[in-house]
């Protein structure tokens, strides 16, 4: 019985791992950025978020497109809008959406309920807009 040298087994594993990293690099970089920015600011000090924003981050209401940490330092508000948070979390749980996808769906629903087209123009026939469509 012959044994396969360890070096021959190691190379396919390295190639598979490298391929996965290349294919998922944006997701991995985004996740790493969230973890690092959640721990320290660029100057090495702890980032101070008020309790409301800290709870929002802990609840998963943050992404690389909606960065609560770096855009709300020193913000005196009590966090994100409570009604919106509840509806977005419901969409995330019910439909299995990511935070960004749920936020987009929530905005689409808001637009529709307020008679606004997805491009932001009013659907009211009496509305006057300037410019071409």
C-alpha cells in the first residue's frame, strides 16, 4: 500500500481555499471591515456609540452600505427609527433577507404606500415635474 505524500494533498487544499477566498473576497472584506471598525477607530481608541446605536449594531441593523458605526459617532439621537427597525427586522426574519435587501424592500413599500414611483417621482396625476422622463 503506497502513501500519497503530504505535499500532494496540501496543494489541492490550498487551491480550493484560494479559489473560495477569491470568489467571496467582497463579502470577506466587508465582514472584516465591520469587525475591525466595531472594535477600534482608525486612531486606536474605542468607538463610542450611544446605547441606541449600539443596540442597532448588535441587532444586525448595519452593513457596509449602511455603516452605523462610522457615521454616528457622537450622535445624540437614540438610534434608528423604532418603527422602521421593527418592520425591517420582520422582513429579514420572514423573508430571509439581508439587512440591505430588507431596507430596500421597506423603502419600496413606503414609496408605494405614499404614491411614489421607484425612481422617486410622484405618481399623483396632478403632480408637476420639470425635466424629461
